[in-house]
C-alpha cells in the first residue's frame, strides 16, 4: 500500500501533485508529494478555482 502525503490515507494508487503555479519540473528543485485519488481530485479543483480567480 502507498500513503497519501496530504491526508495520510493508505491507497493502492497515488498521483504526483504539483502545487505551485510557476512549477517547472525540469529546472526547479521541489519536494515530491503524492496524492490518493480523492486528494488528487480535490487539488485539481483547487487549482482550477485559483486559475479562474486570477482571470
């Protein structure tokens, strides 16, 4: 089992999540975080809301 870095729940699958708006995986060192499916959906919704708030 894998563990979600956001909620701590054990899950059979996790996704890597990039939180920063200016995230550049090739040139910026960053802490890797992994999310269970539920937290991944939540982070996607937060990112979409934040993106639309800036428009």
